[in-house]
């Protein structure tokens, strides 16, 4: 018994749903970055690059008054290297934590009493600074 498959022509009919349907609207929900637990919390405070750049001084070596590498310069150098090495990947802005604040004053305010200091007379520097730059598009699931 032999069966034959025969393909028959089909008439296409177009249905007009215009009176029942309207133009589709694509709704894109913004991706909300979940704030994960900080990489380091104990005895630190969160800082921004702008705060470190605008509000903090650059320390110098005591023996020759030579400037040290500022926190901002180091973070930006690592950020540039990260962008170059991982080009094409999504790279987050750095999460920065600082501790051990050193307060100071400008030379013009050296003889002012502490209660008479203006904000412009004060300086600030952090002895310790840690940061992380996440690349969320690169990950590995371990024992998943």
C-alpha cells in the first residue's frame, strides 16, 4: 500500500483586524541596578570621585614635599585600563570606600581657633581608600 502526499494550493486571505486592534506599543522597563552588599563596610564610608577630586587634598612626602599619587588619579587610571582591556563590555562606575580621615587646615588659617574656622579653611584627606569596578557582563556560575 503506497500513500501519496499531494500538496494542494491554499488561498490566503488577509484579515483586517484594524477595527478591533490598535498599534502595539513596546514598553521597556528601565534596568534598576540592585544595590548589592558593599564589598567592604567595616569602619568605612562611601565616597564619590567628585568628593575625592573637589574636597580632598593631595598629600606629599614629608622628606621632600613631593606630591604623592592622589586617590582620584589612581582610580581614574585603573578605570581607563579597565575600559581599554574590557572594551565592549558593560563597566560600572567605581564603588569607593574610605576611612581614617585626616583633617587639616589651609596655611592662612593656622592660627585661627577651631570654632572660628570657615569651611574654606578646612582640608580633608583619607589615609585609606578601597574601590571596586564591576564588569557585570562578565561572570561565571560556579556549581550553579
